[in-house]
C-alpha cells in the first residue's frame, strides 16, 4: 500500500459535545474540546463544513441525568439535530450516541437492577433515545450497550415507527483503561474504571463474534474502540467481511496521551498524528472517530496533494 499514490478515501467523524445550562464550558477533560451550547455548536459545524469535515458524532452533557428528560423534543441534542439538518440537509451527516452513561448517575452504559444488568430496560432506554433523535432528523444512531441484541432491538423500534435511521454500532468496544478523559467530559463518576461487560481484550474471538452478530442484525457501520492498540482487530474485521464498513475510534486517552507527550517535547505532535492516521488507514478503517479533526484534514490534504 502506497498512500501517496492512492489518495486517502477514509473520512473523519468528529466528536461534538452538546451541553445544557451550566454544563456548557470551555474546558473539558479532553484538551481543546469544548462542551458547546446549541448556538455555538451550530457555528462550529459551519466552520468545520468549510474545512471539509461533514460527519459528527454527538454526545450529550445534560444537567438532569434522566432518559425521560433526554427524549423530550426540547432536549439539547434533539434541538441541535433539527437545527443543523434544517440548515445543511444532506451536506452534513449526524450520528447520535445512544449510550446510557450520560443519562445515569451511575455512569454505566447499561441499566442495573439489584446488581445485575437489566437487559430489557437497557434495550428499551436505548430504543427510546433512538426514536427521539430520529424524530429530530438524525442520520445514524450509535448504540453502546455491549449487549448481544442492541442492533436488533433498536432496528425493530425504528422500523415500527417507519424511521430509516441507520445504525453505527459500538460492536467491538474493549474494556480499556483509556476512556477516563471522555468520562470526565460527560460528568461520569466512573473515572478510569474498567466496565466488566465490555469486551475482554485478551479474547478477540468473542469480540469478533459480537461484531458478526451486530452485522447480521443490520448494523451499517461497526466501531472498533480504542483504535491504535486494536489495529489487528480492524484488519481482522475487514478480512472476515471486506464489505463491512469499519469506524476506528481513536479514544480520549489515546488523544490525550499524544497531546501531553507533545507538550513535554517527547514527540512532535503533527508527526505523531500523521503516523496514527496512516496506521489506522493501513489497517483498513473506512472512518476514524475522534478529537483530532484538524490534524486529520492537514494529513489527508498533504497526502492527496502528493497523489495528484
Ligand atoms: N461512548 C463513547 C465513548 O465511550 C468514548 C470513549 C473515549 O473517547 O474515551
């Protein structure tokens, strides 16, 4: 593979955090990333569209942590989706995260009852969020439950209401130590705790089986998360099903380690991000999800100019 001969087809999905009231802040756990008000988020999308970023993954940073609140049409995420889709239509692709952690005091991605996972209640909550964001006009929903039927249940709920919203599933979500900065940003109290229902990184077979199940149930894109420690997984997913569309999530811990190493002079930041983006592309990803859209555009433009 010679990147400068082919040009880069891979696209970037930029993470956007939308807050309400006093949760809006210039600062988050992730360097350079803000929790936006609706208005500021729209201005930011406009700027990014001009720079060439057209895909956004939306996370809520609510003050009131409740599913009932999040499914109201006045909720910050639904308001943002309607506004952006009205302004830009198909020029922008919006993906709403329907993980449950921003909506629960526990910070868990699933609902627990008496110390056991309540699968039905978890599917129901993710389906309700999916319906609410679909009503606002979102293009994709991204379920993050680590449960075996998340795609099937959400698809059924969407079909019953005649929504054609697609599904980008967190199918290969490993129990990683690298999610702390994201959790700090969404106000989760779980810190760097590993969640035991996420995929065990010492057992890739089980994670790949989960991915195959999600595809059979109708997932349009599957996510591998984190990215750089899991390039072998991206490569295997493409080998199992070369038509499968894969998004590699370069998570907050990966991003922050690079930023902090650059700050101390240990690495050259641009040089390092070029290497990260090239390695994820070589592994076969169709999309990168992350916090380094500016770095990605700089790298992709330089490579594509060389290929012409
Ligand atoms: N459901 C979204 C995430 O878990 C993000 C992880 C990260 O960026 O660390």
